[in-house]
């Protein structure tokens, strides 16, 4: 049986992992290679690196990070953050990434999804969607625009810019264009550690025929379980609970296994 | 020297690093001569069957691959590198492949999420040095939308379930092919490459692993 994946996410800036990483076991908690190897030993199913600087200088530094990690860690690597065109994707993939995550660039130019999928295969293209729950009904013009019945709006630019696009419609469109996987982040839940947005996760997961990675809100192991069982996520992404050492990946997997979820132990 | 065939697609770096880390000289190459002179050949695979076949033909690589396999020299096909060994693929409305193994490559069942992406179990169907130190039912990393259906069932060394039971490991003499990616399957994936090179090269050319195989 295909197992459910647990994917730790590492934020990288200037070649260093940032955002509250507190492992006493590591010599240098900011070294991407050391952290990647640590998570690999712990049983992480994939690693997600997010370049949070995303300038063109940062791209070269990120490629170097990917190269160094891929020399020592033999599990799938997804890299996202600031990738704007097929050339950016190619360089990251040649560096040793297996998948590229695109978000803002895909919203601005949806054809980029098709170009990337044609060039590198659907399985390489992860479309990241940052979605925020609407507080009131909005009706706009356009095939993907918010309308009656819309519940979540797509944001870009690291969650700073509302787009007027319906997250559910965008998810379907991204898959139709060739996305092989969706990385779905609930902006409402992100960072709060009060659980994933299960309604959002389930709505998107049921609407598309590609794997959905749930992201944003994990605070307990039960939250991971809920995202998989109620949200129907194929994988769960988490940062804080692993980085701060609240739970280890192995603990998370053992918990899920006890609850009857197929995981790789 | 272990030749890793470069036909302009995908992540060859991980394969090369995995092999080099096992203590072998790995060479990423698009030269037919290097492939013909290699001690073992790895055909990695990412992308579409049609593009791959076109690229292999354009590089003059189809015949060297046929020769290496016909001579029963150590050969490892990975993912699409397994699929293109078959006669035909359903991909892209029908694609002629290398036809080294009789059988078809079929689309995974439509009611499931495709690609089949993630870690899944490999049930071993034979005892073989390739599986030395690898538990039956161990998880390996898959990413694919099509699967091979060989005519000769005796070559199926491992099977995996995803809506259908499909061959995830094929062994025919010194030809090994996996539907999963050993270079993305952690320690057990590296162990599988190590085992392949050990039995394929018959100890002629021992590896000195830096990894934990």
C-alpha cells in the first residue's frame, strides 16, 4: 500500500536553514546538509527546501545547497521559492532536486506549469497554493475568479498579495495544466499550531487526481492524523513541530502507524 | 567504470553520487563508446517514453543498449529506464520502445491518483543476491504513471500494489530493472545498487562504500 508521507520543510536564506531550528544533537543547526541528513536518519519521506530570500543571487546559493544536500541524502528533494521560468527550474533540477515548487510565477503565468511539465514531466512540478478563507462573499469576473460559493482565495508573494482567484478553481486548473502534486497551505492555520484547515484540504484533495500535501497548522500528532483521514491528504508537511523538537518524525510515524495509517517506518 | 546514460533528462546527479559513494567510478555519459566499454550500465529515467526513445535514438544509444543487454553484461534500468526495455508503451497514444523484453507498458488504473508518487512496499518473488540485506516488503520511492506487464512472468522478482499488482523489480540474468528509484530510496536503495554491482561485476571490481550500504 502506498504510504502517507511526512515531509519536513526547511526555510533557507543565504545558504542557511532559518526559522527556529533547535536540535541539540546537531553541531550546527543552520547547516542544510547536516539537517537534511538528520531528518533522513529520522525517517523523513521527502525534504522540502524553501528559499525565502528569492533574489537572483540567492538562486545560485540555493543551487549550491541542493548540490551539497543531494550528495549525501538519498531521498526526494523539493525546492521552491522565487522560481520564475523554465531555466530556473532546469538549474535547480540539474543541481539535484527532484521536484520544483512554483507559486507566484504560476499564478502570474499559468503556462509555466505546462512548459515545466512538458520539459521535465508532471511529477517534477509541484504547484504551491497559499489559500485564505474568505470572510464574506465576493463576486468577481473571470473563469477562476471568486464567485458565489467560493470559500478560499489564492494569495501570492509569500501570502502578501490577494489575487481574487478561487483556490479550488485554481487547484483544478493547475492540475489540468500539468501539476503533478499540490502543496496546499492554509494561511489561516499556518503558524498557529491549532491544526490544518481540514475542510480546505479535503475540498482540494477530492477535486484533483494528483497527490495533495497538506501544510499549515500542525501542532500535535493528532493534527497530522486528521489531515490524512479527514482532509484526505496524501502527505503532510510540517515545520515547527519538528524543528523545535516537540516531536520527532519517528514519533509521528509510530503514532500514525498505531492509528492504522500506512507509513514507512 | 559504471556508465550512467545521459539523454538530457532528469536528475542524473543523484544516481551518479549514489554509485560514486559506493566506491565505484561513475561516469555520466552520452557517448555510445563509453557505454559499450563500461563494466556496468545504468539507464536512469525521468520524463516521457516518447522523448526518451527519441533522445536515445538521436544519440545513437539504442544499439549499444541492445548490445550490452544481448551480451548479458550488467545493466540496470530505473523507472522509465525499465519501461523502455519493453516492446510498446501505451504512453502518448502508443510508443515503440527498445523491445528487449516481450511485453507492454500500461497506464495505471484511472480511479487512483496518478502519478503513483511516494513510498510503497516491494514484495520479493524470488531469492536473489539483489535483495541481500533488504527485508521483504521494504518501502522504496516510486514516481510513475505507467507500469510494465511482461509476457514472461518468471522475470518478475518484486511486485508492488497500487490499484493493480505490478512488477517493481525485474531480473533477467545480469539485467536488473526497477520501477522505483533506488537513488531516492534511502539506505535500502543504496544497498540495492551495491548488491547489483557486487553480483553483476562478480567481485572483479570491488566497491569501497563511503555510504552505509
